[in-house]
């Protein structure tokens, strides 16, 4: 997308406005302070796997703090205080204890703590940027993990406890899991520091303290983002400015092409803004708006919709969720006339809006297309169906199933990968593949 100098100037003015917010000032202060977490985080969003990787690192950090056999020399102080939060009696012990095992990613459970000396175990599920998940069979992850823990606890005669850890203390669907928020974890770490760490005789006291307090600051930084009105920044930015944010962040990460960054810096004459961190903060804020690995698919679907729509434009970044009735529109008449397309009405599919339905004027025939959670498009092909469905189906040969892939956030730059790894522009994808597929299926309606 091309931007004018005025566009860059307006964008910078909005960054200045954001920098004046108290919580943003606190965020930037934590970022300036040397912190291990900000170092390992640098280069985020290079792929959709980043968020799960970040949660994995957090799980390993909590596991390290809980394990009395690790080199922090705090015994089971962290687990002791954690059990206190649950209102449970648990004996504090400073010494190492081989009867205690702490495992990260045990049978997909983020953290599993087992103390044979006190006949108990604790499962912790951490969700930072994702919602409580389900298995492929539609079963809650928490139900699945509870079943795993229950079998083990019965076999080894242990009392089982469960924690569902999220930034804002979201309620789990399974009542056996106790909700815990980042604020409680931050308070626990502060108490750990005041009552245990500073009193430690470990020769590595300062190292341990730095590691744990860095983690506390990371939790606070994340909580600051979640506690604020995440719609504020989104509402302030236009669709074009949101896409500019992602383009700027990509330039900063890759440190190669800096076209947008160079243009923006011309207006930062005073040099008083921490431009890079503000851009990452805005990007972070947009991701908090329900970002997940399939968001690139949702963005593509909305860009396809906007390309074809005759009278409505949907918000693309972040991919806003709509009720189906809000997305009902007509296709551009010039497209219908130029390509002989017989499908005149269109709407997003229900739920997350990862697909599009198009209908003939009489509503008897329908075209359906969608992407999957792994970024493949179209996952089941572009389909011609009867409406309502009667089992008959014709799949387009012009745009074959899973022939394109969404990755590396290229869709934010109006680009997409084909299955051979070639990069196409969105216009090329539409004109060479999708629109011909719609025309092809229009001509095959009589075959249904």
C-alpha cells in the first residue's frame, strides 16, 4: 500500500498521543530497563507460532521457580505461596527434595508439579494470548487434562489441584480448575522477593533476584496491555494506519527495507519519541484483539470480501467479528458483467468469519469458500452447492483446494504464497484465480 507524507505525519501524531497515556509511559519505562524477556521477545510475530512459543517460555519459567531442586536455592517457596493462594495447607521447606518433580509440557499440560512427600500434585494451564482450547473431538482441554491428572493421582494416591492462569483471571469452563490472574502472580513474586529472596544466603542471590524480577516486570507489562481498553487504539487508527503499523513492525524486525520507517522518521524531528517501541506496543494492542494463528485467513477473507463488495467494506486489521446479517452485501455489478458471474449476493460465514457464502439472485445456488486454521486456502476448494444443501457439489478446477498458504503476515502487504512458495499480489490472486473460479462455477450451475 502506498502512503503520502501527510499519512506518515498523521500516524506520528497518533503515536505522540498514545505516548502521553500514563499506562503507555509505564510500559515504555519497563521496556527501557534491561530485561531478559524483552531480549528474547525481540523479533516477535515473525510467524504465527510466536504466541505459543512465548507461553512455552513462561511455562518453563514458572516451572523453574516451583522446583526446589533448581539452582535458585529458594526451596519450594514459590509452590508454597501458590498453594496458599488456593487456600490449601502446604508445608514450606527450604531444602532440595527429590520427592518433588516439576515438568513443563507434561502430556500437553503446561506445568505439572508433583510432591510425593506431601502426597499432592498440581496442574497449571497457562493461556496468555489464546482462549481456553478444545481437542479435535470438541472436548475442553481442561477436561482432558483433568482426566490425565485424575488417573495419575488415583494411581499414586495424591490429592490433585488445578490452576487456570490468564492475564485477567478468566473463569475456566471446568469448575475444578481455580482461576488465577497475573496480578496475583505479581503480588506473589513481590512477597517472594521481600520474604525469601532478599533473605537468601545463596552466593547467586543477585542473579536469582534479577531473573525473577525481570519475569515480574514482563507479567506487569502484559497486564498493562490487557487491563486497558484495547479498542481505544484500534478506534483511533484507520484501516490504512493499522496496516502501516504491521509494515513498520516488519521493517524493524527484519532490519532490511526501511521505506516506511525512513519516511516516518522525517517527521520525528525532536527525536523525543521511542518510535520503535511505540510501534511494537500498537502492534501488540492490535494482536490482543483476539489474535490467533488463523487470523491471516480471516484477514484474507475480509480482503476478498472488500474486493468483491458492491456497497460494504469490512474492518480488516484486526479482523473484526461480525454477525452474518451485518455482512450481507451485493457483488460489484461491473465484476458480474465482465466475467459472467451469476452470484450476486455475499456474506461472511457464521462464527469467526473464516469463509464466504455467495448466492444467486433466486437463492437456489451457493458458492462457499474458506481457509483452515493452518493458513491453507481454500481448505476444501471453492464449492458450488445447492441451497439448501442436497449433497451435490462441484469444486472449482481454477482454484484448487489448499493451493495457497497464508504465512509470515504477507497478507498485511496484500501478498500471498502459492503452494510452491511463490509470492503473488492480492490483485493477481483475485484476477488469475478467484474470479475465474467464480466464473467457472457460474457456468456449471446446470450440472448440479
